[in-house]
């Protein structure tokens, strides 16, 4: 009976399998889509909040930095009070994020000016700058709470949001910074105000980015819309899509008045400056609330997403996938009987020919198959196998010759890689204040270590890095990293910004999961100030007044997380100090007993060289190389070995950085 033929049995079992698979797929797809989409949507909301938070942080930082950087200009004019107004106007003019700036002096600081002296410049709505001197009997600012509080502060701080007396529609925030005289006494408060209108505008842009949340709103009404907001550490709304609630409504009070406690927990977490999300009934709508803190200003940013809206993309995707699967299975069931019978017919002919090949007759004829399917591919595979066996001996000979050619190409690659690194030492014989020496010894023909340096604008920019892995792939990453360092540092001298740009570039499309540990530094040749950023690299040594590890923050290598925030550090380098940088090929070098050279041995060698006055760059690296080679003996070099030494020897010792 036909039902017992091979084609009949295949059809029967395929239909049983498909029927079972369809039921299982429907359940699995629903569960997985809900889970995956929920995770994806959660990551998306938090990621967008973090991105917006970073924009807010940068905007606030512009005001903070401008205020800090210009304080000295005010302090230098304390004996010239009539010149201060011009400086205040220049600061406001140069910094568009500053709405107004005032320098409010303590009462009677300038007796000839009277009790009040407070030069103040405000940017009006039409962009014009208006000069004023605030302070009067009706506005006796030395007795006002904000001024008394600011005088008691030793450092600058952000005020709580407030409304200006002349404008109660746009909330403001101020960075308050003490101004001190030559004896260190606080004589005035420098206050930079900025409008928080940009927060509401930025949140509106953030809401517009969530395209998947707009369809439920259009289909079912405003109660299904997602809205962003910002609150301060007391729960007051600082930014909200409803402008009437800004600084006039309180999220904490609203939560405490509701029946549930979930919203109370969310508000408390936001006030504490935590990051996360939770579920609660907000204004009668079951919702997800995602939130991240805005550091330094005691604010928190959040977005409220109705649960229906949050799960809407996942539900739609599930429905579409189920319809596609159902249609596909129906078509497959209809066509399977005919196609199985037709597809299996040539198998008998192919089996006969394959038996001849199995007996050793590699030239046995194969059947002609005109269907371009797996059986056709199987026939071609047998034909290719026959040809491959006859070519095997010839290819074996060619392989031997190819190996020699590959070795020659690796030698050329080695020479190219070494040519990319600085190789002329001393590199700057005309400059007596700096001495540099570097050396790279790859474990293979090519390696993944790198170092580089050059002088720009009287600053020495330098780096050292170690690419994960070895060989040609690591060498390619090394070449790209070195080239990007040159390109980025040509326009940017701040090490943490150089590292951040490198991290963004390396993280994009990093499907091979390569990463690079990197140390980037900028040494001011006039002042001796070292600015640096360490991205997961071995901590450098400072050799001069003893041997010490450079203070270094914990940062991850570049290429792992594109949104990582790298920290900035700085210190003054004493005259005669040598900065010694190295890769883990030094401290992790192993001898034949698998013992590592270790950081302790490295420090011991460094102290010995210091005691013998052998810590000039070339001498130091030469002696350190001899020490590690003596330790590993005949053991094979397991990792690239790279060292870079920079000695700072200015013509005269710089005691402080000039303004």
C-alpha cells in the first residue's frame, strides 16, 4: 500500500511532527517574545534615560566649569571693584547656558559703595545682556537665607531649583561658589543661574523618541501615553510635560496620598539617587516607572510608561509571528506529500553510484540529477570528493611551499608594525626637559602591544596599550588603536576624552569582542602637571623620590562598553621623576616553572636601579629587560613585552600651575 512506502512514511511523520511543533511554537514564542521584548524595552528605556541624563550632566557641567574657571578673574580684581561688572558680562556673553551671573559681596565690603555691592548681568529673552547692581533696603541680600548658607559653604554647590522674583514661569538653578581674598576669607558669593526650561524641552524630545509608545496613545487615547519627568530630592517636579506642575506639585505627596505603597517605594528610591524601575498605579493607570539619578544636583529623571503601552510591541510581534507560522505550516502540509515523493526518487540512482565509489572506483560515473536541491548538492559533493582525492598529493606539495611564503609575509608584517612605533631615541634631542625611551618585543612575529608619544602645544601626549589576544588579529587592532590615538589626540588633549572617543569607536561593530587595556597621559612640559586616564591597564610607576605606584582609578578596557564613563585624574610631577609604563608581558612573564616575574620583583628591581642612579629612561628599560630575561631563562616568551619610560627634568622646578 502506498501509505507504507518511504514517501508515505516520511509524510506521515512530518505531519505528526509539524502538528506537535505548531502547538509548542505557539506557546514558546508567546513566552519568549514577552520576556525578550520586556528585557529589550527595559534596556531601551533605561539606556535612553542614561543618554538624556548625560546630556543634562554636560549642560550643568558647562555652567559649573565656566564658574569655577572664572572665579580667579574675580578674585584678581578685588581691589578694582569697578572692573568686576565687565568681567561678569564677559562670562555671561561667553557661556550661553548661563542665564545670569552675580557677584554678591558681604555687607560693607567696599565702604565707598555702601552696604550692598553686587554686580549682576542677566540675559533677556531677546538675547541682550543687561547690567544691574542688586541690593537695596527692600532686597537686603546679606540677610537672605541663600546668601547666609552660601557663606557657610567651603566649596561650590548647586542650589535647589527656584523661581526668579521677576519671572515665575521658568524655574532656575544656581551654582554658588565662594570668592576669597588673598588671606582666604570668603568675601563674596559668585552665583551662576541657568534656566531649567531646557529640561522640559529635552524630556519632550525623549518622549518623541519612543515611537513604539505613540501608537497606543493614538489608538486608545492620552491615558496610554508615556511621559518623562524630573524631580528634586524633596519630590517636587522640576520638569514635566504639564508645565503647571513644575515646582507646584510633588510626586512624593501624590504617592503618599494614593492607596498603594509601590509608588511610595519608587519615589523614595528616586529621592535616594538610585537607578532602576518598578511598577505602580500612577494616577489610576498601572504603569512601569524607570528612573536614573542626575548626579551632583540631587535630582532624578524618570519615565512613566503604562503597562499596556510597555507590552504593546511584544504583543504585536507575537501576533504577527503566530500568523506567519500558521500560514507557513498550512502551506507546508499541503505541499509536503508531492515534494517528498518527487525529491526521494533520485536517491536510488545515487545510492548505486555511491556504492561504486565506496569500492574504490573514484572515477565511477554519477547519475544526472536535474533538481537543484540537497540531493543535487550531495551528487556534487561526491564529484568534488573524487576530484579532491586526485589533487591531494599535489596540494600537499604546494602547502609546504605556502608555509614558507606565509612566514616571509609575517616577517614583512613585523617590520611594518615596528615601523609604526617610535624608534628614534632620544626623540627630541633639542629639548632638555624631557627624556623618553620605549621598547616593544612581540611574543610572535607580530603582536598586540603598542606605545606612542608626541609633543603638541608644549604638552607631551603619550599612551601604552595591550590588545587582547596575540598574532595578526591583535596586530590589526593595535594598528587601528594607535592610528585613532594620533587622530583623536591631534584635536583633544584631555586623556579621559581621548579614551572615551577611542572606546566609542572600538565598541561599534566589535563582533570579535576584542578589547584594549590603555593608559593615556598628557604631561605639561611647562608646569609638570600630569593628566591621565587608565582604562584597565597595569598601573605605572613613579621613580624619583622613591618608587611608587601611580594613583589610578578602576576603569574597564576600551571596546567592552561603549557608554562607559572614564574618570580623569591629575597630579604634579616632581623634577627628575621618571614615569615607567609597561604591559603585563613584564610582571606576568613566566619561567620554566610557571612562576611569574610578578609586581614584587619588578618593584625590587626598580628600587635597586634607583639606589644606583640608573633610572634614566634608556638605562632603566635596558636593566629591567636584563632582569626579566634572567628570570625567565630558557622559557619561551608567552606574551608581548612593552616598556616606556618618560623622565621629566625641567630647567627649573615649577611650584604651582599658573592661572
